[in-house]
């Protein structure tokens, strides 16, 4: 029986493909080829391919870029808040140092 990929392998050659792939012998090149199941890839179906919900790699890249930009914005916002609070505390401290503090008892000389 002839298929698009060549003739089905026979004998020991049937075990050439891993993970349930179908082995075909290409007569013109005298080599073996594998047709893998959905979740496997590679020349011998040796690599497991994880299921992805995104339609293409571009969509996954866009999601990763959005997450990275969001994290950068959050880090920058945290830095700005830190420095604003630091300036606010310094301003409060300088105002307290400039005002006379009547509640303190002055030491006798």
C-alpha cells in the first residue's frame, strides 16, 4: 500500500518511530520517515509538544509583552511612591525642627 509518505515500514523498522508514530519507508531516498500524533513532533516523534491555548506564537508573544510592560509600570510606580513618601517625611521632619517645641523642658545651665 502506497501513501503520501511512502510504504509502511515492515519488520524491525516499525519500531523506528516513538510514541505511537507511524513509520513510512521512502523508497526514492531509502530512508525512514515518521508521521506523528497530535502532541508529538520531531524526526522520530520523540518530543512531546505541550498543548497551547493560543492560536499562534504571535498571540503568546503579545501576552508576554503585555505582562512585562505591566510589571515594569508597577515597579516604576513603586519607586515613585517610595521617593514621594521619603520627600514627604523629610519635609515633615524639617518643619518639626524649625518650630519651637514648648512641651519640652529646657535643661538648666
